[in-house]
C-alpha cells in the first residue's frame, strides 16, 4: 500500500499568503508612528490567520484599523509579486469584509 504524504501547513500557499500579509500589516502599523517608536516582536502565520506582537507608544484602537487596512492595500504589491497571489490576497480581504459586515 502506498504511503500517503501529509501536507504541512508551512508548505501551503495559504501559509505563504499569510506570511506575506503579516509583513504588510507590520509595515502598516509601524508607519502609524514616528520612526523608531513602534517595535515589532514576533508574528508568525498561524492556522487561523496571522498576528504580530508590537511594542507601541500607545495601544491600538479600532479607530486605527481603517488607516492600517488602507496602508496594507497600498503596500500589497511590494509583497505579492505575481497576479495570482494578488488575486488571492484580494479574495481574503473581501471575505474578511463580508464577515465584518455581518457583525
């Protein structure tokens, strides 16, 4: 019987997208503050998405999110080089916005 190879999450396309999206988000957050004020800690992609821990001069608030999201949209082409990756990124953003609209 042939042995079935189990795909690792770390090798998946979704992991790669989340990894790049985490970098885009980290850049967007640091741009909200003066140079050197925002320090990036750890932020890996995880099964549910991705995150970053930051050391910031103040706590982020929901009012910060639109500016962060806009910067992420503006910066995405730096990280998603091919059209297919950009299309998948747009799909993730659209899905997130639909979930958010449902409340």
